[in-house]
C-alpha cells in the first residue's frame, strides 16, 4: 500500500511554477502505480463553484489526474477553504469528492484525512462563516456567478495572500500555530480513535506523536518546504519534491 497526501499548494495561476512540479508528481505516481492520492484542500489559491473554465485553464493538471485515475490510482479530493463547491469538476475526471474528510483503513491502521480548518480550535467565527458559505444557496450562487470577475477576484486575493504567506507563520508565530494544531488534534482525538491524523491548512509542517496514542502529520506549505508526505510500506516520510522527477 502506498499513497501520497498533498494540500496547500495554493496554485495561483496556470503560470505558477509549482504546477509543473505537481504534474511531475502525478507522472511519478502513474509510473509507480501508486494506490491512492489524497488532495486535502487548498490545492488552488482560489477555485470556487463548478465553472468549466477551470478544466480548460488548468487542463494539464486535470488531464494528468484523469490519466492517473484511468490507470488505477484512486484519487480523493477533500475541500479546502480556498477551493470548494467543485464536486462536478472532480467527479468528471473520476476523482472521489469529500466535503469534510476521508477515513481510510489499511495495513491494520485507521487514518483520518482532512484539510484541517474544521479541527482547528479557537476558530469559531470562521466556522460560522463556513456554514454560511456551505449552504445550498451559496453553492448555487458560486456556480452561476460569472467566471471572469471571480477569476479576477481570485488573482487579487491570492496576491495579497502570497504577501501574507511570506511573513506569516514564521519562527515564533509558526511555533504558536504548531502548538495550536497539536492541541486541536488532541482534542479531536477524544471523539474518535485514529492511528494517524493527516491535515493541512496550518502551513506549518509537523510530525507529532501524541501522548493520546496517535500520530499527526501536517503537510505544511509545499512552496516553502518543497516536501510532500509519502506513505509506503507502513511508514510515512516527508519526501523532497525533486525526488519525484523522472
Ligand atoms: Mn486552508
């Protein structure tokens, strides 16, 4: 059993250099006949609503995923807070789509995979906002809003968020975020027992053996860490992006 988890890639346009790195990962997965690939949200910096333009603007991304799926790799997409209401788009290429999380049982272990925004503690206002965004009316609205202003808004927002990301979550603050997420997964684990909890969202890469008896991984921020999480032969390893090149 082998799988990869990816989140928080924050692809901001079809010219984003990270897009080519990702395609290399998909090709590697294809060659390796990887069992499963988990896309745990915020793969794109802004992708909201079922606009077919996304399929053409990011054709290489979706086509490579489709090839991978057709070759037998199971692909699961879990919504992030930057890319959501995309069920039709992912289902069209044959991927599985999940709004909140995915649970997996392999090698005698139980895995919980999600974006992480819903597990994060001290996030009350955000969760209220998310409830509003997720109501069926907003979902329909996102689908009927014209594409081009949405795309423009996305580009502006992502520019601002890139500026933030270059200073955010560094040193002191990243330590605080790390601790908050560890506390959050400890609290979450009280509800249901898992062997592994895998999240993104924090942008702080982490591996944590909880005293509560599970292991937590956070994917971190790929553009900064240049690492993605690979599970192979019963073990997890943060693996350099460069090692997925053919
Ligand atoms: Mn996020």
